[in-house]
C-alpha cells in the first residue's frame, strides 16, 4: 500500500529537500497534489468520486529538477510512476506509439511493483520450501527404514537430514549435482512486426498457448547452487496469488498512478521541428481524453485514468504554454516555473543531497582503494565553471556537473586500480585540468 496518508505537505517537501536543491514552488505544488489524494479518499465516497486531481505543468530548462521531483514524489508515495516523452508519440493513424501506451506501461509497472512486494513478503517461506525440496533431492529415501533382526540399527533419517541441512546452509553442498523436473519451453519466441508494439496488442501469446496445451517437463541436472535459484523462483510463483496482485496493481494504478509527460513543449505550436512529421495538435488531442479521464483497455482489463495524476513538463524555449490547445491547457491548472540554477545552487547540489555527485564519486573510487577528498574551494570552482559553460553554450542545468566531474576525474579513475592512495581535489587541480578546455570555445562545446 502507499503511504500517502502519513505525509503532510510539509513532510513531503522535507523529503524532496533531501534530493532536490531549490525549486520550492514546484515542491509545494506537488506536495499539495499528493496530499489532496488522501483528502479525496477521506471524503465521503459520493463526493470523492467527483474530485479529480489538479494536474501540474512544470516550466523550466532541462536539468533543473523537473523529472527528479516527480520521480522522488512517486518513490516516497510508493506509487506507480511512468515517465514518457510527448515527442515520441504519433497521432492515431500513423505508424508509431499511440498515447494510450503510457497507461498500459503504467499498469505493467504497477503489476511488477506489487508482485515484487508480495515476493518480499513470502521470501522467507519460499526459502524454507526451497531448502526442504533440495534436501529431498539429496536424500530421497525419506520413508522409515525396516530393521532386519540381528543387524545394527541404521542412523535415524532425521539425524542425517539435519546434518545435510547444516551443510546446505553453510554452502558446502553447492557444487553437488541434483536432478529436477523443469518446464520444457515448446514455443519459440516469435517477434511480430506490426504498426503497434507487442504491448499495444494486449496479448501474451506465450500465456495463451500454455493455457491451451498441457505443460511438459523434462529432467535436468544442475548444481545445488543453480537449483536453489530455480526452485526459489518456482516457490515464489506458487506462493503469490496473481489474481490478487493484478487486482491490487490495477487499483493502485487507478488511484495513485503518476504519469510524467516530458517534452510537452515539443508538441506545442504548428510545425514539428523534430520527430516524425505528424500533426502536433493531433497528438495533443489524443492525450486530452486520457488526461480528462477515460477507460483504457490493457491486457489485465479495463482501467480508468480519472484519478491518475499527470505532471507535464517542458522548457518552452521556442513555444509557450498558451500554444497548447485550450482544452489541454485547462487540464493542467497548476503551473509552476522552475528557476535556472546558479553557481551557489551547483555548490549545494555537489554536496548536500543524499545522492550528491561528490558522494557518488567518492563511493566509486573507494571500491579501488582510492579516497577522494574535495576541498570546498574545489567545489566552488567546479560550480563556477558549470555556470560559465551553461551561460556560454547550451544551458543543461545540473547535468553540466556530470560532464565536468567526469572530465576532471578521468585520469584519476583510469589510474585508480594501480594507485591506492588518498587524493585531495583542490581548486588548483580543477583549474589545471579544466582551464584550457573552458577557455577554448570549441573544446568546451565538444568536451563539457
């Protein structure tokens, strides 16, 4: 289940602050939108059905945190989250992905999410069952042994089984060979070429044929280590009720699903500048009923989009939100403009978030026995270079930090396996490594 009901808007913002620097207005908007879901569920059912989410339009250049805000929101809420690019869709009637595929993909993701949750719940039981099955394979004679008069009594079966169990737990039997019954795949994988992808057809041919024909098995020899993995997945499948998983996933996708539609500015305006030569307005009109609320057929059944939260985003450099068709504009009543990032923001991004770049690279290099230590002056200089390059070339926001850090640390990362030592990253080192590149405009465009 999701944990939306436990989070106040302020708590939601506090969580987002751990991963995203700045953009307080956007965080506030998504926090209210998420809290409103709980409020709707707490309202009387009759009126709750009539309360629809206020979808959000985020406006801002690339790399300022639009996707990260939506993704972390979904992670915190335990909600199915699907990111799509509006520019990848084509108008109905053209070859390519139709907009309904975003909903089908969301449902598939929700099913996998719930299935994994159920698998985690039954994992311990599955491990116990797997262990017992392997013991049965190693010690097949589990019946009581008849004792012939005048002969020594055999070692009790339970004692032998307990000894084997201890060895199995210690991994001492992993290389032993056992023979198990494994399903035999009788249907080769067939690729179907059609205007629509396989997910558009809503049909799983493997499941269809296996349902019509009896399953065949064959005996296969494998090591205990291999058998443990195979049998564990088999036990998980036995312990999970897929009907319940699908029902839960469909409910979760309908009530808590979040669809992030990126690059929506690319389908605004009259003439397409990238992607297939199809009507931008046509794609908008195809998206409209999904955002308004409609029923979409998936391979698991019909699903309604009425209470899904849609977050659209775009840079809107060459177009503006008013270039979208009026009906679609009306379905994104909350509009938030995200701020461009400054050098001060970059310094904070390098060090403050839980997944900060400095933390990431430090952890990477420790694997090779190299300990990186970034001086504050070095991070300040990296941030200044990022801002300078963003200003003089394309503004790609915080993604510029990735290109600068990878260039700065390239030689260190290359030599790391041969040099286990402590390395201090200073402002002087940053200048020495990057100054020439920054000053040369052509190099800057290609390298940074």
